[in-house]
C-alpha cells in the first residue's frame, strides 16, 4: 500500500508539473526574453529564474517547454499568414485564368464563324456565273468595304474635344486587345501561370507591327502601380527621354498628355527610334485604372510632334495598362505593347531585331511587370539586400550603367559625340566627346578631367555570331574575365577615379596575371539581372611590379544569362569604381550586348563569327556562298562591344590608337571563345564538354595513368585498350575529378588539364582552365596540408590528402572525401606536372 501511495504521489506531481498555468505577469516577462532571444540556452533560462522572482515557482524544464511552444506558435502563425497570401494569389490567378479562358472561347467562336463565312463565300463564288460588269461591281463593293473601316470622320484633333475623341478611340481599341480578341495572341514558351510566376505572357501572330501582352498579380494598390508604370524612364532601359509637352484635363479626373519619347538603338548599325504619342489616363466604372497610348499621325489628326534628324519616327498602335483592384488588396495588371518600328529602314540582316514580338515582350512588356513586382516585394520586406544599400539606390546604379552604355553605343550628336577618323580599317568606330557634361542625367563630373582639357573616348564594334547562345556567351565573359580582358587597360580605366588620373600609363601590353572575385549586390526577383562588385586581383612576381599590380574594383550589371528565357537580350556592362563606392559614384560604363536574331530555316549557316559591317556590304548572296550549306540549327545573334576611356587632349590620338587595338583584341578573344563554347552543330541541345583530341592530350593521359601505377602500385582504372585515344577517353569519363597543374617554384601552380568531372567541379571549361590557380581552389587548410606533403610527393611520388573543402571558379564550396596527389613523369622520366584526384566530391 505504501508503494502504491508513493506511485500515486509521483503521478500527481508529474501531472501538476505537466500543466502549468502562467500569470499575465509571468507571460509578459517570458515574452520580453523571447523577443530578445527566441531560443535561450540552459544557463540563460536559469539566469532568468534568478533575475525574475515571479518565475521562481516554475521549473527550468517548464520554462524550456514554454519557449518550445512559443516558437511553435510563431511558426504556425507565419505559416498561416503565408497560406493566406498564397490563397489570395491563387484566387486572383484563378479569376485571371477564367477570364483568359473566356477570351479564348470567344476567339475560337470568332474563328469558327469566319471559317464558315469564308466557306460560304467560296461556295457562292464557284456556283455563281456573272458577267464582267457584275464582277467589277463586286470588286468595287469589296474595296469599299475594306476601306470603310479605315476611314475616320473628319474632325479637328488640335482642340481638347478632338483629342478626347482620339483618346476614347484609343481606350476602346486598347481594351479590345487587353481583354478581347482584337489580336491573335499566342502564349510564349516557358511562361506558365502560377502564384509565384511573373504571369501570363503572349505575343502576336499575323498582325500589323509587333505586339506583346502580359497579365500578372502584384501586391500594390492600382494608384501606386499606375504611378510606377507612367515613369517609363525608371523601368524601360531603352528609353532615352520622355517629355510631356502638354496636359489636358478630362472629366472624371482623367488626363490627356502629349508625349515625345526617344529610344536607344540596340546596336551601332541602326538608327534610334522616337515616338510622338497621346497618353490617356482614366478610370472605369468597376474601379479599374487605364493608361492607354497611341501615336498621333496624319490618320489620327492632332498636333505635329517635334522633328529630329537623328531618329526614325516609329508608330505606337493602341497600347497601355489596365490595372484592376484585387479582393483583399493588390492589383491585376494587363499590359499591351503594340508598335511598328519601320523595319524597312533597317539593314536586312538586322530586321529580325525589329520584327520580333518576343524581343518586344522581353524588353518592354515583361520588363514593366518585373519592375512592378520588384518594387512590390521590396515594399513588403520580402527582399533583403546586403551592404546597407537602399533598394532605390541599387536600382539607380543599374539604370545608370545601362544608360551610360546606351549613350556610348548610340553616340548622339546632341550629347557632344563626334566621329574620329579611322586608320584605314572600319571594323572599329571611335567617337569622342570633348564636352561630356552635356549628357542628359550626366554620369560624368568635371573632377574626372584635368584643368587643361580632356574628354571621353568610345571604341565600339558590332559582329554577327553564329550558333552561340547569347546567355552562354555572356555567362562565360562574366565568369572568365581574364580570357578577354587586359589588366593594363583595366588599370588605365580605373586611373580616372584617382586624384592623379593619369599616373598609371597604358603602355604595358599584357599587364599582369590577374583573377577576379565577384561580390553580389542585388539580384532581382526573377533573377534575370545581377548587380555586383567585381574585385580584380593583380599578381606581381617581381618587387618593382608590386606597386602597380594592385586590386581594382568594377561595378557590374549582368542580365539575360538564363538560357530558358525566350528572345532575351544578354548583356554585361561594367564601370570602374574606387574603394569608397559612394551612392553618387562616377560611372563610365563599357561592356557587351548580345541580341538573338530569330532563326530562319531558309538561310544557310555562315561561318561561326563574322564582321557584321562586312556582311552588310557584301550582301546576303555572298554570305550564303561562303556558308557551309544547310543547317538545321541556325542560331544567329548580334554582338555589340563598346569601351569608354577618359583622355587628356594632348594624348587623345594615343588613347584612340590604344582603344582601337584593344577592341580588336577583345573581338578576337570573343571569336575564339565563341568557337570553343558553340554547341554541337548536330542539334540545338548543349551536350557534355567536348573531349580534347590533340596528340599532347593523348600523351598526357598515358603519362598520368603510367605514373599513378608506378608510384602507388595500383591502377587508376582498368584499361580496356592500350590505344592512346582509348586511355584518354576513359580518363575523360572517370567519375572522380582528375586534374593536372604545372610545377613552378616562382609562381602559383596553374591547371593545365582536367577531365569532365574536374571541369564540372571547378565550374569552368578547357578554354578558361589555365586561368585558374591551384591556391585559389584549395582552402587555407588544404594549402597547408599540400605544403607539408609537397616534399613527400616529390620524393616518394605521391601522397594521400585527407577530406576537405575546395572552391570552384564561381566561389562555390566543394567537399571531397579524399584526394590523391602524384607526380606525373613523361617518357624521359622527367617531371612534367602534378596530378590530383578528388574522390566523391560534391557541392556543399
């Protein structure tokens, strides 16, 4: 009985300790601690009990349970909030999809009706026998019917009433495109709707001009969305300026604006476009906001816009934004862009840039939606940026980089640019700006130039690339800068930021060996654009070079490197900055832009890379004659290169010669890179990295296997054939990462060969492998172990290295279970290189 009583007392105590009722004062004290530290340690909980007398009657174990429950409730609250947000998005997306389905059903009904009507007309025409006169009357009647829809009533659009009539027509036509069947829309590949997707994106088929449409959800109110979208300069990167020349108020709080807009040309070989438009802002009965716009011309009537000799006047057909309020907050946005860019004024090889609805969708329609989504997520706190920079400041940096690069590519006369004479070869164009402060929203400052005169010089070129995906090329240029850049030229560009700008001459060809470290600043929501700081590290090998081989910094913007993005322009733009990197830092951008041309099945493939200027001169027939015959995979793109440099007046010709030669060397490097990374001509899919087939590679594979067997007494792999190509093939496809590096006592070892697994681990290619140094791949612990084992490797021939961490060329950590290092001997038993095998490696 005593034992039973003791057991009951223990159970009562356990139950009493299991359920503790806290007083409001105790809960308040615990909440204060939870705010500071949601997961206090055991010592912190005991300290809490000692410091708070009101908690003295509670066991430390119960305090621990309270914090566990509190963290669980917080997690449940956040999850419930997230699910409510997702539910609202799904409800709005469901509504959007139902409306899209209704629109498609109307379009189907319309097509079925047209098909039946055409069948009836064909049947009537074939059955009827008419005289020539009656035929003429039918023809005339048909012509009148075709002309009538284009005839507008005579009106005076130079007064407010006439402008309002144009505005109302624009509104009706825009709504018929945004939610109706006025345009035959085809959904873009890869654009799948969902709660976290950008929305539904479609392009036009068989309509006048080119058009694109997008529908999406954002967590901003309609008025805020309208304010953002009307500020076209903030999100349309190709927009040079927008001037509001007149504002006419209308009933219901609406406005009519007369706008003059200039846009940049994407390449150096086409004229820029400008637009003279009427923009109408109004609200609908259901609370939606509408911003619609169209060009004013002879057919619409209205005032005549400004004339400019440097621009080609393009036409904007009824376009705009329909912004509808969403239940529970937020907005549904419908965007339509419909333009006619006067494609016939462009050289034939460039016309795909001006007649592609996909390019229009990426550069204008999707860009608008992405910008609004970006600001919405910044406002809600969903995006956290490092470095203490405000999102608006980072966006301004991106805009300034793009704008400066566009100014350099276009070289407008009213900005102060003028052409400099060439050296007899017209592959590189040199423009000079002796008054850079004339730039609109200038990126320049008088402190960049000496008191006795100076300016900015731009060297630029364009070329046609064959079978090189733009995203792949720009990604390579970004990741492997040393493959094309010159350290001395980078040093000269960075010198303009110093108090003594021209202390570092650009007279040392080749410069110093260098490597780069990419420090991310601000990727956008859709990861279509990356703003980053690049640190270029110079490596000096002699004492007199130490002062010159210093680190430099670039502010860099990279966009369009997603290979799944259809019709996207890929771009890499950078500008030197100093270590302080102030918000108003001076920027002089240079870089690359690659724009895809729609593949044409009837055009045979020419050589991999061509000078675009020569292609324009000789014509398409000669280009075809030089080709290799038909090719199912005919991906073409236009590459534009522009580099800007500051100069002193008395050194202008020297700087121009340097810039011209440098751009030519960069073009040559890009051509080599394009040849190396171009996918197989057997098809569009990117296969595995190609197997090197040179005699040197065969010999190296044989030496690596023989040395491994000689030193360790084991086989590197079971040799299926003694033929050199068979050994290389087995080494290339070995599952572990095998790589070779040079043995130098005066400099860091540099990789000379890697098998496919090794290239995957280093995230590089055979072309760029020689830019990677061994000490940049190993971490500090790995370098110490290798140094301690180096003498053993050279004497014994090999050494086993323990598990560790190394770093890829993209600064991603890679773990491995074990590494083996061995000395590779050639046929004369002389030291040739070091080989490493990293076993069971994986990205951390």
